C-alpha cells in the first residue's frame, strides 16, 4: 500500500476542516471516524453554534478576523447558507476586566461594537427584565452557524478534492516513526503525518503516545426556548456565558417558557486555562495534535484546520499558536516511560 501524506483521526468539525485544507493543498489524505456518520456523540452536531468577535483573548479575536471570511468562503464553495447574523448582547458588571477586554478587542479589530446605555437597552429590549447597573455592548457581527450543515459541507468538499472519508473505523494502534503506522479496526495505513483531532476521546488516544495533558470532557446542553407570545424575541441578539440558564430565563425573560422546548447535548473538552491545544508531539514532529477546544472550537474551525494543515506541510502557522502549546503544561503532559508503539 502506498504511503499517505496525511491521516486525520476524528471527523468532527476540526478534523473535517483539517482534512479539507490538506486535500485542497493536494495532499493524499485519509479521514477516519470511529462512528457511523452522521452521529451526535461528539461536539459538531445539532442546529447551531455561536460565532462572535467578542473574545477577551487577543489571539482568538485575531483568529476570528480570519475565520469569518473563511466561513463565507465555505458558503460560496458549497452554495450553502451557514451563517445567520443576529448580533450578540454582552452584559457585565461595570469594570470587569473580561468585559473590557472583549469590548477593546472588537473595537481594535475595527468591528462594530455598539455600546448602549441602560435606558437604550430598556427601549430596544422591553421584554427583558434588566439589571440597571450592567455595562452593555452589542457585537454586531455575531450570529449562529448551522452546525451539522457546516460539518457536512467540509466533508463533501474534502471528498470533492480527492480525499477519502471512512467512518465506522476505529483507530487501534499508532506506531510513531519517520513513517507512522496507523492500525484500525479495518486495516493498516502508512503515512508521513498523523493529525489527531479526537475531541472528547483525546485523553484515550494521547496517553499511549506518551502524552497526558490535563483534559476534561464535559457533556453540555444546548437549549432552545419557546416564546409564550410568538415573535416576542425575534429581534433579540444572543447571550453569552449565562449560568443556570433556566433560572435566568425564568427571572429575566417573562415571555419565554422557562423549560427549554428543545435540548441538544454536545461534548466539550476543556483544558484548565480554557486554551486550545494546537501542537506537534514533542518527540514525534509528524504527529500533530488539535484538541482541548474548550468551547472555542466550532467558530474557529476554519482557522484551526488551516493551522493543522500548515503544520503537516512544515509551514509556519499563520497565527501565533504559542498560547496553545503542549509545553505550557510543563513536563506533566509527557509521560517519561513511553514505548514507541501505542495500543489504543
């Protein structure tokens, strides 16, 4: 069997975007998925995911500056509407650093962040019970991405560009080397590069390779509410970082039923600092890792895929990924007594 250029493990949004970029660059690429597609066991399914500029972290805000046009490019390439612009209302106690940095980054990028007073907020959104002391701005470019449709678009384009997508094929063994051997439930592949985008299965996949970054997989609910009066909140932007959501809805949104009409679940994989992991294996540079997306991953997927492809091509990433390095966990991410073969 001929040696592949790239094997991508995990066909969620990060892996599918990565495979798309690799195939688009002419690399002989195989994308492996352990479950039958489509499925709802991971992080890339469902009706929608938030997209926004309003990040407190400057490097993510800069990544979003590229992500927006890349999402638009995907829409053009597939003739599919994926992004619905809604705006996002960001509210906080005055002077909170997180709020101030979000506002600063949106403004620095030259994007329209509209600051509004309590009185104006009441006028525009009378169906919300307001906290009068909150500072408020609107991220005008924020909106919703159609999650399952976006995933399918990347997978379809990957195949169009000559890639192979094989589902129901679980990786059993990865043997590092100048040529990496990937053994699966169906066969064995030789490849110049492996890109691991395993989502919530990252710890299980990485530990036999001598890596143990501190990752926590969480099941997250995505909730949708039914207005008591149809159309009562049609002109509302989205909200960010709302805890105890149902209680909050009951308290603040009198015209919504507080019990969600639809509940979707997805998996988040978090790092302690809520930063991504985008890096090479410290001992095997042709094993490339993208995991621990910490709730940022979907909106950033076009850029994450591009960066992981750049690493496979031996290029310098187009963004500063030093905050996403495995090395920030010091030596705790590397298990000293690592065999070269890994049984998964």
